[in-house]
C-alpha cells in the first residue's frame, strides 16, 4: 500500500499544481474518490457498483463554468487531505 498511497498523494499535489497553472483558463482540474467500488482493482470486493463509483467522475467532468478547480471530491463533497 506504500506505493499506492504515495501515488494518490502525488495525484492530489498534481491536481493543485495544474489547477493553479490553469487558473486563468476555462479548464478545471479536480480529483475524485469513487469510494470502495467493485472492480478488478480489489477483486470485485467493493460494496459500491461501478455506476455509483463513476457518478462523482461524471459530476466533475460536467461542472458549470463557475464550478470548483483544484479540489478532491467524493459524492458528498470536498474531502480534506
Ligand atoms: N475500486 C476502488 O474501490 C477505488 C477506490 C478509490 C480509488 N480508486 C481509483 O480509481 C482508479 C480506477 O480504478 P479501478 O477500480 O477502476 O481499477 P481497475 O478496474 O483495476 O482499472 C484500472 C484501469 O487502469 C488501466 N491501467 C492500468 N495500468 C495502466 C497503464 N500502465 N497504462 C494505462 N492504463 C493502465 C487498466 O487498463 P487495462 O484494463 O487495459 O489493464 C484499467 O482500465 C484508480 O486510480 C484507483 O486507484 C478505486
């Protein structure tokens, strides 16, 4: 898990850096947590369906122009990290 957790920390850092770099453009950079979702990653032991896990991804991909950038979200909102 050390490599996995480190990679996620790096993704969050990249999210903040890219959002700052692109703050004067319409492009939004955010990270999503799908929750524990039944996929190949965990041998389909996750308790959420792929449709449920994908919902925050779709939401962030379809943000309005005044939506957030540089954040980390699940379907309940901002995740502090
Ligand atoms: N499932 C969960 O509970 C959960 C929870 C939190 C976060 N996440 C995150 O959600 C993301 C997707 O996970 P998942 O659960 O959907 O996993 P998954 O079912 O194992 O799917 C991983 C995907 O990544 C692709 N992939 C792996 N190595 C690659 C590489 N070197 N180059 C290009 N593509 C590569 C795989 O492609 P192939 O199919 O072609 O191998 C596959 O489409 C991951 O970042 C994971 O950490 C998942």
